[in-house]
C-alpha cells in the first residue's frame, strides 16, 4: 500500500476547494511568462492574479501576475524555464504547492503512531549461545523493535513461542538486546517508525487512499495555521477556526483508521534444532 504526493495533494485540494487545472490549448509567449487555455475564459479578468501556477510535468511553480480574457492567458511574474507550449498540464493554486507539501509532511508525523512505516530486518543471526548481546540495526534508530522472531530454514514462516529471557537496553546511546538464542538461524526484527516523508510528486508514503483522506484533514489544519499568521486579522481568525475544525475531525478518525498494533513479544527458540 502506498500513495504518491500527487494523489495525496489531490485529496487535500478537494478538502480546500483549491485547484483549477487543465491543459494548455495554444503556445505561450516566447518570453516564457505566459500560458494559454481557452477554457479559462469562463473566469473574469484578473481572477487568478496572486495565485500560483504549477506545471506538474516540469515541475515548476510561479506566482501569477495577472490573467486576461477572452483568450484565457495566465501571466506569471518570473519566467518558466522553457516556453509553455500547447498540450501542457497546469494547475492554479490559492495555496502554494510547496507549502502544501510542508503541511502534508507535518501531518504524516502527526499520524504516528496510529499510522506508521513498518520496519523489518533480517541482518542478524543467532549465535547459538546463551545470554548473548546483539546490536539493534540502525533501521530502528527511532525506537526499539516491537517484535523479535526466528525464521525457519525450510520456509519463510516464522517460528514462535513465548520467551521471557529477553531484554532491550540502551547502552551509551546504542540500542542492544540480550537473549538466549540457542540456534544459528536468522533473526527477524519487526517494528515501526514515522511514515516516509514526501520529497517530490512521484514519491510515495505508506498509506492507503482511505488513510490518506484522514491524514489530509490534519494537512489542511496545518496549512490553515501556516497562512493564518501572514494574512489580515479577520481572515486569520477564520483560518484558525477552519484549522480547529479539521484538527477535531482528524483526531476523531485517526484512531479508528489505525494500522494493526505491533505488540511487543519475546520468543523461546531453544527447542529448535540448529
């Protein structure tokens, strides 16, 4: 399961009511500061001034200086890298796409530990000795593993029994665990960490569409609060109200959509033959 930033941002845009998108119908000027879509003729002159034009296939974002009818011309303040030709996808945003990405990544952190990235590591092997110290792999730098299992040699199935002579410890900043593993079979460590942060439109994080819809509520709240500090007092108060509403919706749903708990266990593997 995973979702891309492009698809996640679409869910956020639906919550915000913030996107006009389309495909250019003619070449923009050679000065690289315009693009044209005749479908934008439905909007009055200057409607998109102050918004952000985004070309997802490039990708590039530019502040819109003006929009003119009846041709459907968008004029940006700073030139795009290349002339915007016909048949190019574009988006017009009230909230800058980069700020949306920041708000979304903040929301991914807020979703933890209810939603998380699952970690698995099979880099360790039992020593066959009693009360042995093992280094916890760096993949678990944020926290200790939640589960420790032993893999069989005959299949990918996991052998399991309760095991009590087992302990995690932090030794001078390094994570260790101690166990009586009287076998040289592969050790499987399972744990969780924060969801993967988005870096670009194609990057993904470990969420289903349904879970992303819940996290998008927190992203919307983050975005409203981000903008509330840079606009006039009246709109700032309104943005704070919207942020509080989305926060409440997020808190009400996140526990219901949580991923399965990883209960910490230990295992008795001494009965297994080497």
